[in-house]
């Protein structure tokens, strides 16, 4: 076996041919896992879809497969809601939610009971529900304001909620309602349960393509500034913190595995998307709807592992 390259110069890396190599490798893989079943609207998605898009900070970009088709972002939006909450109340966010990996499933209730209703981190459901509660308290029209914020980060007005997906999740939202009720019993939820759930389900239903998603996350590779306009959305220090949380908590009880195999900060969602960033270099999004048992895209993980192995460019 040839030794893997180790690169510190992004300009010697041929991302175009690396993505083609990934596409060939993915086509040979046996399908593993299942499309998310617990949100009936998501269960209808074609499991064979696969897309990937990488944007460099200098504007170069590379795509393969269904990279322009929109999919449900689901938990990937937890990074965006956290960003909006930090931009509204800064470090006060950490009074309500922790920064430790949970080592349990994204929708687990167990730790909350023993930890007095303070979620381990903002990238699991309980944490994102507390963040949604903060947004309800601080925005005049939370659903509209969040979408407006995401459109600004994406540099596109063509980003929308999928109302059928939001309704479908609401119809089966018992666990999220349980999480909120439990946290409210500890005094960590200020607003009415149904209002917070409604915002949360809509946020999760936001749709983007891999191309739109990787562009949106360039912000986190660019020290907190929008690439197109130079507008600062997060301070450098807050960007470092959000990236650190993605690295340690972005994949629930598979965060260690993702760090070990891919070695980049990232976030997954049960729609089958994964986005990852290399600070100072690039942002990459991949979509394949079949999920492994931890709720992360099986082929998406594999594709990103290949990307960092073949490029030899790592943050570690
Ligand atoms: N909307 C989903 C839920 O609350 C998000 C979960 C996910 O993407 N991991 O269960």
C-alpha cells in the first residue's frame, strides 16, 4: 500500500480528481443502513441519492452527483441556530447549555434527568430545543427571522422550510416534547412548549443542496466572516468555540469515530447530510440518505474519510 500524502499546501491538491475517485469508490459500496423512518416524510426520500460539493475559501469549487438537489438539513441547522443565539446573547448561551459531548443518542432523555435539565451541548436535540427557546425569547418573528438569517449566510434567497416535513415531524414529535417538558420542569425553558416545538420543527425542515450548504458553512472556515461581503457574523473567538463544539459533539455518540476517521469539525443530520470544514481552507457538504445505527449518513462518513485521506490535508 502506498503511504498517504501529507500536505500543508492546499494548492497542490487536485480536489476535482479526488472527488471523482470518491464517486467511483462510493458506486462500488454495498448499500448500508436505512433512510430515517421516524419522520414519515423523510422515509420517502430515494436512498440511492448521493451528492458532494467542496468550496475553497478562494472561490474554487468542485461537485459530484446530486450536489444541486435540495434535502432536509435537520440537525445540521443546530449549528446555525447556535450561531444566531450567540449573535443575540453572546456567552450567556452557556448558562443554559453545556459544551461536553453526550456520548448518547441525539434524542436521549437520560442525562437530562441527572443533570438537572441542562443539556450537555447545543448540537443534540435537548440543547437545540433550549437554543430554540432562547430564539423565541429574543426574536420578534422567530421563524421568519431565522430563515432570513440563513439566507444571508447562504448568500441566496432561495432557501426555504419544507412545511410537510415540519408537520410530519410534529405529528410524531413525542420525544422532543418530552425533552422540552422535562427541561421546563427544571426551569430551563421560558416559553410555551408548543411555540418552541413549532420553531424547532421548522428550523429542522430547512432545505439546501450540497452546493448551498457548503457555501453557507464557509463562514466557519473563514474565522466568522461571510466570504462574499466580509461581514462579521461571529467573533474569531466564538467561531473557534462553535468549531470546537462541532468537532467534539457534531455526531452524537459517533463524534469520536468521525474525529478519528475524518479529522474535521462537522455536523450531520438525519436527512443524510454532513457538512465539514477545514478552518482557513474549505467547506464540504455530502448527502446520502441511508443512515447508520448512530443516525449519521453511512456513505457520507465514508466519502469524507476518503477526502481527508486522499488529500492528506488535516487539522491534526
Ligand atoms: N428533527 C430531528 C429530530 O428532532 C433532527 C435529528 C437529527 O437530525 N439528528 O429528531
